[in-house]
C-alpha cells in the first residue's frame, strides 16, 4: 500500500507545514477536476491567464528571477518562498 502513496506537505503559511499522504497518479487528477469545477462556477475559462501562488519551486530563483511562465496553461507561477521585504517592491 505504501508504494501507492506519496508524501506531501502544505505550504506552511500558518508557520507549520501539514504533512499528509496522497495516492500517486490519482490525487493530482482529482485535485485538477475539483479546481476546474470551481473555476467554472466563477466563470473562469481554461484559456484565461492565471497567476499561481501555491508553494511551487521556481527553478530560476537562484538567478534572481522569482517567477516562471507555463505557456501551455497560461500560468504565471510565482515563488512564495521568495516573498520577502528584499524581493518585493
């Protein structure tokens, strides 16, 4: 059973990240379906542009660029890990 599970954590915005196990290959699809359903309720369309701020690792952050663009989904992904007084205007 454990081989089907993957460990993850919340972003820790309360100061302490919450750890949990989720099912590999299933939980992500369920989350995506849930998000799409919510987007439809608020009239957000899949081809609309979107800013993502959810604890994603931004690989270009070590070069001082704290965001990445996902052209397939039209997502501007911001690094919540680098939101400090020094990096924000």
